[in-house]
């Protein structure tokens, strides 16, 4: 199944799209929910692995949070 990404210009437009999707009975997942789900999945996969030190974890989190996020805007 294909997905679309919508970047509303303001809160009112976001609410419009959410209401439209609800009325059409379309599944909605925000980018924040998707990121949370992915993080939880990775955490569960690695829950029983060997231990590592705090600095390595903090460095990894810092790198993830500071990565350049891809632009979904059409550059044409």
C-alpha cells in the first residue's frame, strides 16, 4: 500500500486533514507516532543484548537527533 505525507501550513489545516481522514475511515499515523513506534521496536529487539556504557548510548542518541531530516517537498 502506498502512503502520502502531508505538511499542513497551520493547526487548522492539520485538523481539517485529520477530520477528513477520520470521515473517510483512513488510517492516520503522525510522523511522531511512527518515530515512537520505530524506537520502541528497536528497543525491544535490543532489550536482551549485552550491556554498553552510558557514553556510547548518549553519543548514538545525539547523532540520531542531529541527523539531517530528508525533505519531502517537491523540488521541481
